[in-house]
């Protein structure tokens, strides 16, 4: 049995880093930054977030296939009993890109020398809550060197392999140094109605060159390859406010890998079953690439700006779609007959309600507020006068000073409370039954939202950095 181990992924966000997150947060691949087990996705790391990953696997084969200059398997040599390790470092840039470096082998020329590389991905489009994300990226790996003057190529398992060459007699060589790809990921809200926990689904489809498709003519390496196409899916389940379980399956172009990762308050443990589409007999494997492997994973996420330095998983975004607002029906009305009076004096203004509508008011000289076409006194009509809309003034979460969770982030109340003009703001969602607004010209992800406290009074909330 081959045991693969990926241990202690470290992630930290420096002070002042952007808080925009992925939708939903993705695990780390074994060697190339964020993604599923071995394939990329369309999302990238948040701005200034850095992830470091160390992975490895123990390889045990009774005998090992050998090839000749034509690439044909002609012999079976001594087996392999060794631990191979990898390391990578990735950083997110401007919520648009992710780049990093990978180190996959260290050694002298007799064992293939060093194999290292660079990887990167640019996010072309990603929805805030649901929809389709698109990205393009690439990976570049150096070639191993065995000191014999032959031009070798890197393999998908990360160790130096003297059987992977640039040229064979009458056979196409292994062009695996540079791998370019395009990938699309569908983000879907899961079935979390009723008592079910929040959950999101992701489906990924991509196509690539290099490592994703070649060398397609070497039987010991590429049995069952898909000509560069890769696919994967995952379900992300919010098991508590501080934990997320991710269950995933993928085909990386050669192998079917399945796994599960559980994040709890910044710590991650996981298990993976790699190359599950290949047979698992009691003995007889001669190819490292076609032997099933059992893997485990452990990680920790660190945020210096948070208590305890741990990055708990983000709550899953739950925002309302764009809405066409229809004016509400008029409320039940109490008809009050008021004797005609002279036009009152006072300053005219407008009161913006949480429905997004404004009503004209007049501020009388005695401090009273007059409303309606007949300029009825609000003071005289209390407590029978009720303004349309829902407000936060009496909500428990507002009086307790809790954070507002919206678009995958947390917003904290600022000291500012003031009136707004309805023409300046637009409803963008709801939190605990109270509508949320932003300025009309704001771009997503939003950094500021406004909460209606009472008719005409609004509270500014800012995204926690």
C-alpha cells in the first residue's frame, strides 16, 4: 500500500489585508496553491493571503517497470521503498490572481537533482454568491537531471523519474514542463432549507496542456488519460459557525481522486484516496502512477489580526438576488377628520423609509414633525402611527452590537448615524429580517452597508478587515 501524506498547510493574512473571500473557500491542492486535490478551480486566494503547503507520500513497489529508447516496457527492476515530499508557497493578489512557487524534489544528480517550479492563475470572473466563475493559469516545472546528458521531463507525482524523457525513438516525448489551462467552476447554493446546515456545491471543468495531457503514449504513465480534460466537484457543508466540511472528487486527466477535509476554527484534517480508478490487487503493481494511494492531510490557518491568530472558515454567503421593488400596498388607515387650518410653517424635508421610498415631512418650529397632505402632527398621532418598513432599532442583534454577516464577510457598526436620501441608496440584501442598503455607485464586494434604524435614521456598517 502507498501512503500519501500532506501535512500542515499554513495560511495567514497580514494586517490590513482585503477581506474578500472565495465563494466558497476552497481547500489547498497538494502542490499548486488553492483548488481541489490535484486540479485548479476558478477562484483565487484573497488579496495578500499567503498559504504554505508541505505534502508527501511513501511509495512501496515490489518491482518497477523499466523502458527502452522507444518507450516500451521491456523489463522490471528493483522495487521502490521511499518517502517523497513536496512544498509550495502561494499568495493572492488584488482578489484577481494567485501565484506561487513549488519545490517537488531535492537531491544530487544521481537521484535526479532538484525539481522546482512556478504556478499562477488569473480570475476572469467569479460570482459573489452563485453562478459561473472563469480563470486561466499555468504551471512551469524544471526538468530533473541525472547527469548523463539526456533531456528529462517532470512527472505528475512530483519526484524525478528517469523514464520521462523529451525524446523517444518513434514516439512523442513528454512535454510536461509547461502546463497551460482554462477552467470554469459553477458555484451553486446547496439544499439548506429548514434544519439542514448551510451548504454550497461546486462543479469544475477544465482543459489543459502539458502535465494535464502528456505523455499520452507511455503505457506505464498515462493509462486511461483524457487528452487534457479534467473535472471535479465538491460539497461544502457548514457544520457550525466555525467549521466547514468539504467532500470532493476529481479526475485530474489520469486518476480519480476522492477526499474529505474538515476545517474547524483554523485547523484542518483530511483524508484522500488517490488513483482510485486503478486496480488494487494484493500484489503486482509495477507503476507508481497506476497504484492507488491513501493520503491524509493536516493544516492550520493563521490570521495575525484575529484573536488566537487563527482563521476560522468564513460563513457561507447568503444574499438576495437583484430585485425589482414593487411599491407596497397602503397600510390600514385610520381616517382622522381635522379641521382646516392655516398652512403650517417650518422646514420642509424628506423621510427615507426602509422600503426605499421617501415621504415629505415638515419640521415645525416647536420640534414636532408634520406629515401627509394635511400636515398631521406625528406627536399627536402616536402610538397609532406606524411607518412602513422594517427597522433595526428594536432588534436584539442590533441592541447587542453584533456584527452583520453579508456577502461572506462581517461588518461592524461605525459611530455614524444620520439621515439618507432614498435616491442615493439601493437595497442589496437582508440580515435577520432587516434590509441592507448600499450607495448606488458602490462596487462589489461591498465594503460599506447601511442599516435602517428607524424611519429617517440610518447606521453605517463597515467590512471588518
